[in-house]
């Protein structure tokens, strides 16, 4: 029986970390260029007219650039992607802006999921035993419902929810579907705020003060987030009921 060459095994081991290395390169590039200094509410307010003109002049290319920037921001775990969702709502309105944001977010989340799964997934899964093994099996058996609930009610940081499923045997198609469906409602909520950004800025200017995050908290946002929490509670319950019914009919 022929065994793989040590050099071949080493190459495969290194290749496992290639996607993660690419994301780290993107992160370091962004930090060195100071991208994080520009992704702020004040800066968005400052350049909003320029962004509006760029989107109007370049059409679908501008929309594609927006999705790409959003995907990279999510892939490198930028903590304030909601600002990009606001920008999407401001530039394209609630429906198109929300859909573009959800698309970019899903692509970026999938990039991070794939990188984590390739680098660490198999090794960590092989060490899961006892309680950890039961949690892993429960997640794998109800992957769509579990992941959808985590997406709808962001009780954990977005980056954490992107990575955790990579440690279990969650199919890529299930991950992508649950991610897109799960983040779209929230994207629409924040895009609706972005659509009214000019009004929010005008109200802050009338009070002779800069706009703050508190100005974004409206009754509509509160109701939207409560609705997401309700949907998050329903998602795993629906999966549980469906599983029970399938067991009875078997």
C-alpha cells in the first residue's frame, strides 16, 4: 500500500489555511490603509452627496462595488457593517438597498465560513465528544433552523455566527440559504433607516448638533427588531414540530 509523500501532506496542510490567510491579508490591508477610520456615521454623512452621485452615474457597477465592499467588510469581521446597510438604504432605497446588503453580507459570511471550515473544521469536529458532541449533533440535525434563529436574533456577534457553523457538518447550501434568509429582514430594517438619512441629518442639524447613533433609534427600528426576535423564536420551534411530525409519520 502506497502512503502519501510527506511533502504532499505538508502541502495539503498549508493549502487548508490559504482561504484564512487571504482574509487576514484583506484585514491587514484595510487596517494599513485606514479603512476603519472612514466607516463611521459622521463620515457617511459627510460624503453622502458624493456617494449618491457615484451611484447615479455608474448604475449597476456602483451596486456591484457596494456588494463587494460589503462582502469584504463581513469577511474581515468589521464590527459596524450596519453602517454599510444604512448606506445601501440611502443610495438604493429600502428594498434594493436591503437586498444588496443581504447579498454582500451573505457572500462575506460564506467566505469566512469557508475559511474557518477549511482551516479548523475537521480537526475540531474530530475532538467533539460528550456534551460538545451532543451540541454538534443537534446543530447538524437542525442546521437550517438553528442558524436561521441565530441570524434573526443577533444575540451573538455576527462574525461568531459566521464561524461557529464551520465547526459542525453544516452543508454549504444550507449555510448560504439560512444566512441570506436570516439577514434579509434585518437588512431591510436598517435600509429603511438609511432611506430616511437626510431627514435624520436635518433633524440633528435643526438642533445644532452632530448626528449620533441615538438618532437612528426610531419606533420603526424598535418594532422591526422586536419582529426579528419573534421570528427567531418561531424558527427553531417550527423545525422541532416538523421533526416530530416526520417521526410520527415514519
